[in-house]
C-alpha cells in the first residue's frame, strides 16, 4: 500500500537532521521505494552489497562503501532503471565462532563438552540476537537497499548454492582432498588462508648446528635454523648443485642429532649459496618451501606436532612439550653434545594469525582444495576481453598479480559454524561419497549403510564467492537471476580484491558463464586526520553513528564523498563534517527564503521564454549544463567530482549570486518580472536538489516535497537531463561579464576599506555597443551587487572626474567618483594622525641608529631589524604625505 504523506508547506525554522532523517526513512520504507522487481518495461541496474559480517559494527569503511553504493543506486533509480541493491549478511565463520565461544565461556560452557549440535544451536541464537545490528546501522546511513530481499550466506538458498558448487567442482575434478602444507593456528586450531597471515619482523636467533657426516669421523655439515625444534622432522639437508664447496657431499648420509635417524644430502637449486652456510635443513612437513623440495625429491613428510603445537609421539623424548619448551630443551641437548656451533641474533619475518596474533605453524594436513589453474585462466581472460573492468584501471595489476601467482585454494576449516563439507565416508570401507542432499543410503563399494560426514566446514569466502548469483536464486533459474544478473557494478575496497573479488569472478564465470559484474569500483580506506589507519589498538577509530547522531547522515555522506577519488585513501576531519553541516544549513535557509517569497506572485506551470530576464536565463543555462556534467561524471563513477560541482553550483552560483540578483525584483512593488524570478528560483532549486539527492537524500527529500507538495518523493522523481530549452549561451556570457564587474568593484572597495553601506555612483564605460547593452539589461541587479547609488553606462569618459577610482575588466572600465567612496574630511584627519605617528617612529629609529654606542654594541640582527623599520616607515610616510597633498590641493 502506498501511503501519501501530505507535508506542511513550510520548512521548519532550523535544519535539524535528527527527527527528519528517521521520519523520512520510515516513509521510504512504508512506500516500498527500495523494492525492485522484475520489470520487462525497464532496464535493470543491479548492485550486490558486500555482505557485512553478522558480528560487525558499522565502521567508517562500511559507511564509505555503502554511501557510494547508495549514491549510484539512487542515481540509477531516478534515471528510470529498475534499480536493485541486493543486501545481506555474511556468517563470518571464524569471527562468529570466536564470539560464540567467548559468550559460552562466560557462562562456564566449553565448546567441546556440549558438542557440535548443541554449539550450533547457541551460534544460531547468537545470530538471531545480534545479526541484524549492522543492518539497522546501515539503515541509519540512509541506505536504500531492497531489504525485502535481504539474504544470509547460511540461509537455505545460499547453502543450497554452496552444496551445488562443491559437488559440481568435485565431479569436474576441481575439488580434491590432499595433504598439503597449510598455515595452522595452534590457538584457533584451524587452518587459515595465506591472506589471514600477518608477517611481522621479530627478534629471533639463528642457531648453527653441526650434523655429523655418517662414517667420516669429525666431519660435519653446519646448518642454521630459526626453529631448531623442527629438526625432529628433518628428512634431508640440501645444498645448491653449483656450490663447489659441497659437491663431494651430495648423496652422502648425515646423522640427524637427537633422533637416531639418518638423512641424505641432496642438491636443489632452491638453496641460496650466499645465504648462511649454504646448507639447508629440509623439513617438508613444517615449511612451505621445504614441502616443495620434498615433493621434488620424494622425501618423507614427518609431522612432529600436534594441533596445539605440542610435540607429538614422533618427537621421542620431547613428546608432549610445547614448541617453545621443546626448542629450549633441544638447544640445550645439542649444546651438551657439542653440536651447537653458535647462536646469532637475527631479525626475521614471523607469520602470525591476524585474529589472535599467535605464531602460525606451517603444517602438512589433509585438507580440501580447489584447483585454481583453469579457473584463474578464465578470470584473467575476462579482464583482458573487457568483460570486467576496474575503476580506476590501475587495479587491473593487483587483480592479475594475484591470479598469475595463485595457489590451489585450501577451503576446509576446522570450525563448526559454517557450511559443512558435503563429503561422506563409509564407516565400513572408508569410501568417500560427495553428493547433494545428505548422506547416501548405501555405500557404492561395500553396501554399508553407515556414513560419517566430513567434520570440516568451508572457508567463509567459499559462500561469499557465490553471493552475486546465489542471492538471486541460483542454482534455480529464477526470473530474478535472468533479469538482474550479471550485476552492473561492485563497490569494494582494494584490500579484498584477492579475498573476494577474484573468487566471485572465477566462481561466476565457472557457474553461470558470465562475469558477475561489469565494473569493479574500488575505494580506499578512511584514515584518521593524521593519515593513520583507524584501528582498535590505536583507539583512533571514529564511529559513524556518533557522527550521524551529532550532524546527521547527510553531513556524514557528503563528508565521505568530498574530495573522494576512486582507489585513493582519504582522511577524516571533524572540521569537514562541520563544513558539510554548514552546507546543509545554507541550502535549508536559501530554500526557506524562496518558499517565503513564493506567495508574492502567481507562478505558472510553464514560463514563456520572453518573460525570463537575462539573469533567469543565465542560472537556468547553468543548472542545465550542470545536469549534463554531473551525469557524465557519475556515469564514470567520479562521484567526488560530481558532488563538488553540485556543491559549488548551489553555494556560489545559486545562493551567492542568483538569489542576490533577484532580491531587488522580489522587494520592489513595481517589478513586473517577479513571477519569472520565482518560477526560476523554484525550477532551479528543484533540479539542484535532484542532482544532490543521491548524496544527501534526507534534506533534499524534505525540501523538495515541501516545495512541491503535489510530488510524492524526490527519490522517484526523474533525473534532470540536459535540454535545448534551457540552453542560453548568450545570457551565460553576459552575466559572467557583469559578475566580473561586480568582483572588480568589490576588490577596489575592499582595498580602500569602503563599507558596503556606503554607496557610490558607478560609470560603466565601453566602446562596444553589445557590452553596454549587457549592463543595460542587468542594471537592476548590477546596481545592488556593485553597491551602486546609480549606474551610468556610456561609450566614453565624458563627465567622469579626474580623481575617480577605476577598475578595468575585459572590454570595459568602471569608474567611481573618489569623493563618493571616501569622506574626504575624515580621510584627511586620519592621514594627519598617521603622519604624526610615523614622525615619532622615525625619530625613535633615527635616534637609535645615530647613536654610536648602540651601533657598536648591539647585535647585528638587532641593527638590521631597526634598519628595516626605518625603510618601512620612510616608505609609509611618503605614501601618506602624497595622499594628503592630493586631498588638500
Ligand atoms: Zn588463531
Ligand atoms: Zn563402504
């Protein structure tokens, strides 16, 4: 049901965003303006919202990201597209699981004790309670997303899509289970992706250790390591094949200390001859590079750690010790055996888990992987063929770099909150069955009916990679999918190009045959006023909700877009928010002024061109050109440039110039062009509000609907388009000439300190007939803006006094009689006082500089200072006396 709200015809006295924003958002919701539906009569335009985490709290990054999307979607909606902004939230596997564990801990409940099923009940309850918080915060920002279509990565449809993709990729051979080296967090007890590992430089050591050569008494190979405990898992020592120092060692066996095992010396080009001793211990199960070496040389992978990073039973006497405890014990034992050569302090990069800051342990594990080579090729092709473009283009490089260096994607996580892997193992024979719709009834191999589902869940990005099409109903062929997909533009930060953008692209291409969006609009980070990243640990974050509370969402949105260029970081200043609020006040007050004057004349629906004055045509022509410019910028996603143009137009051209130009017409009882002025004010304000609406939706709605009570909402009004009707090139030029004259007069007056209240006659002298007629046409407002008591337009200098002050503009000279600008008696008095003061100052300075004692004793700088004063006062004195002579002659 549409509900029409009849507004009072008057704007509130002062602009107060608080009550207004809440009321208007409710109106938009009630009227269903955000809802988009399949409509064959319209062209679709789709944006899929990057789903915020259900654990999320609105931060400046969200505020920027969503403001940009809302601007584009409101713009397209007004342009007549069926504009869908598809929203939803992400289950955020690890983030949520951690929150739920914490909450349970507070209640004294342990995750492992209650078990999987019970834990998931708690997790869902948590989601029900807190999951919509971020959505409500996005609403406060004014987001016009289609909330009726809100989705969740773990809802039924999205989960079905996940299962479908998993099974399809598995059947195609793109998903496999394999033992691979992965990043393991011993605290979170799960594998984590490369991108979740932070590399920090830490102080550590190089432990140099001798490995005895088998059968050659007293001969050793010296290796250096930063993690001596991994020695327990060594299966070789490698040297560079071209390293002449070690040629004779290759193929020999070494005694691996503390283990009783023997390991070979192998040759591999991966070893850097210059680094350390040139001999490298190889631990395939605990180092990614060693893992690769191990594969090349068929080395055994000996995993010596448990999941909590304690040493396992393969570690002999060290079994059960924590990795750092084992390190100490091993170093001590090596020292006792005389095998520890030296310990050298060493700064090196250590990988830590971005969430819990634990040092990550590379480990070999059975995990599920997605084979990336083929799908990465397709994603590269899509960019090269222009199926997909980045704005700005330079992010092509980031995208390609990631894809060209991509490794197989480890998708299994040892978590409970997430999509459980649809793989089932036969309890009898261990056969693996991957299928849709739950466990199979019977084992295809042995006929057994008992299965156990894989314990792992999928990487949270596995489901968000499907977001652009799973939200539209895929794998079903829904009308929505047919109509709204592929989406038009994805708006996101450069920090998740790898995590998310790439994965959506190859998933979209693989599953639907189409890139999921045509453009990727990249924005930067919002930093603090000193340019630092906003972070919890620095405590420098600014809460967008606090900004909205104090200044309103419109002011926040304008602030975030002012000076914003795609891909670049920006800084947040409270002063800018104040400036945005001041702009809102300026529009509010100007609109109130216009509305209060509307009663002064009958305004027709259409105004015949002949009735319009030069100034009316000028501003109409300006707003007409503005519409074209702003549209062009917005089509190119230059949102910051577009809003700057609207801002400048409203503040300067419209408020500071045009409104001032029409005031004499509105205030005069005899003026016959009042209706034209009012009609123009209303028309131009209406269009300016529309152009501003995507950026400042609330204030524009309030003013627009008050100005046009017959209109339902500015949201569904049509976007201004350039029209030949309002193209007045000659008047545009003419008014610019007058503006130049006004500026010239104001400059002269301010340099002479003439107050605006003091009017003076202005002569406009131009040989050119057309210039004179420009001033004739604009005489009324030119007089007001130029503080003229009278305007005289003539072709020569006849009748203009010698002492008249002049200002030169293009093709004309302006003269003002000196006596009218300045009160001569008062000026003489002032100049005489000044002469007196300068005489005293000069006497003092001359006295000092004439004093032998001072000159010989004072520091050089002091003397130079006095000399400079002397020059300055002498100069001023000359000017004062010259002007006095002129005035008293
Ligand atoms: Zn962790
Ligand atoms: Zn079986």
